[in-house]
C-alpha cells in the first residue's frame, strides 16, 4: 500500500513531515469508473483494490466506505492502511517535523 511523506529541501536545512491523520471517509476520492460499484482512487491510475485503467482519475467526491455501493476490497485495503497509522499520531497536533543540519 502507499504511504506518503512530504519533504522540503532548501538551503542548509531539510524538513521531513508526515501528513495529518484523516478519517477513512476523508482520505480518498471516489474513482471515476463506469461500474455501479464505488471504488477508492489510490495513485498511479489504480484503485485501492487494484483496478487499473489508463487515464482513470479521482472524482470531485469523497469515497465513502460506509455506503452500500462501496467496494468491499477497497474497504479492506483502507482498513489495513488505517490500522497502520499509530494511535498516538492521530491527533490534531501529531504532525511531525524533523529538521537536521546538513
């Protein structure tokens, strides 16, 4: 599965910070597909459950895992990713920044 870290490099300092925790219903956009099942758009033209279509894009709407039409495999993948996020790092002020001198 995918994990992202935002990295800023500049001058004598670099900063590595993690994105803030978001609940499942605010983390992924709904994939634009013709099927009647709602899939979560991941990255690289792929859904969380692994469907890949060239040029596939996210919609302007959140993928909501609690909806009846939500893909079960996308929901399982989303749960696995969510379980990997440490409980202690889910608060509002849990964004971590580390600065080091090069």
